[in-house]
C-alpha cells in the first residue's frame, strides 16, 4: 500500500509538469518554425536584390555617362539617341554593340550572378522580364540624369518548402552630371575637339543687378552653367543638338568664351546655344562695365533672363 501511495504521489507531481511542458510547446514554439525562418530568409533575399540592383544602376549609370561623353569627344560625333544608347550600356555593357567597358558588369550579367548566388542559398530565381523595355534614361533635372530599371515577373522560390515571391522589381537612380566632372560634349563636337568645358553649376542667381555685373563676369570666366528652358539638355548635347528636345524638358546654357573659339563668330550671341546656331547678339552700351569682355554679345530676348536688357545697345 505504501508503494502504491508513493507511485500515486509521483504521478500527481509529474502530470502537472508534463501538462505545463505540453502547453508551452503548443503555444510558445510554432510548429512550423523552420518554415517561418525560411520565409524570413526569402523576404530578406528579395529585398537585398532591390538594393543590389540600385547599386548596380548607380555605378553603371556613372560609367555609362562617362563612356558616352568620351566616345563623342573622341569621334567628334553625337549619339544617334542618347537615351537609347545609355540604356543599352546599362543592359548589355555595349555601345552600338561594342564593349566600351573594361569589364562586363551590366543587368544581363547581374541576373545570372543573382541566380547563381540564389542557388547557393537554396533559392531559385527566374527572370522573365523584357530587357528591351526594362531600362529607361532621361533628364531628372538640368544637372542630373535619371536611370530607371524595372524587372517584371521575377519569381524567387524555395521548392523544398513550396514557398515563393512573385513580384516586379523597380529602381531609379539620379546621377549628378556635376559630380562626374564630365565635359560638355557639344563644345568638343562643335570645336573639333579644341575646346573642353566641364559642366559646373553656377553658384549665382541668373538675374543680375544692372549696376553690378560681377556675377555675370564670373559665369563667363568660369564657364558656369544655368538651367535653361531653351538651351539643349545634357542628353541633347550628347546628340550634338543645340536646342532643347521636348522629350528631355530640362535644358542647360552657358557663355562661350570667345577668345578660345577657333574661327570665332564675333557677331553671334555668346550664349552657347545661340552661338552654335548663329543668332545675332547685341553689345553692351558701355563696355567699361565688363572691360575684360568687350566682345560680349547676347540676344535681346535672352538678355531679359539675365536682367541686362536695359544695358544693351540694340543697334550693334
């Protein structure tokens, strides 16, 4: 009887403990803990793909712009379609089918690399995007270029747990022209490679005080650029165009430094897009206001943009 009593006492002591363990195992630890961890890894991998594609776009966007400028400077010819050719370099690492880069990093090789990395992690990545429609390049503003990349119907899956993510991946990166210190291709093309002008944004307001032209003289001396609603955009300049295309919207303008121009046109406005299109410019009434730039001319209409219309001699 004593043995039975002790057995019952032990049972009564153990049963609550087992019940407590069972309760916590059912309510605190998910029965599908391995699946939950794998799902988190899948989401992390998916998000990391977007970040990696953004970095690729930022790096290759800069390289593509530099390569495009170098080609126009070297050949003296503008691109047939700057937006299309820059997109080609991002997608395939080619320009007109050639390889301008020392390596082959581009979206096409990136997709293969991502697929290989995914396999190491136990994931399968399938790309079904139309590369011809997935990358676009345009002006972001007057001083930056916007690169967009969209990969459609990307399938990231783990067949072992029957789980996957089906999504579009879209990223955009704005590349500053001024940060690249690249030459204005229009100057190089128009002067047969004798004049190089780095695109630098003017620190001054476009409108000048007619009694103080120090900002204007600094713009001329330093070759600074201003935003323009008429002058060609940077992408237009890559195409050897001296006027703003409607598709690019955001233009640029600077002043030609006449003494460095080969076969200088001394009657044209020195506002660059007007100089390249031989638009007549007017001298200042009083050249002593800018004695170092007595040759300065500007078209009357454009002079209003700089607040110097009252200073022009409209007969010269």
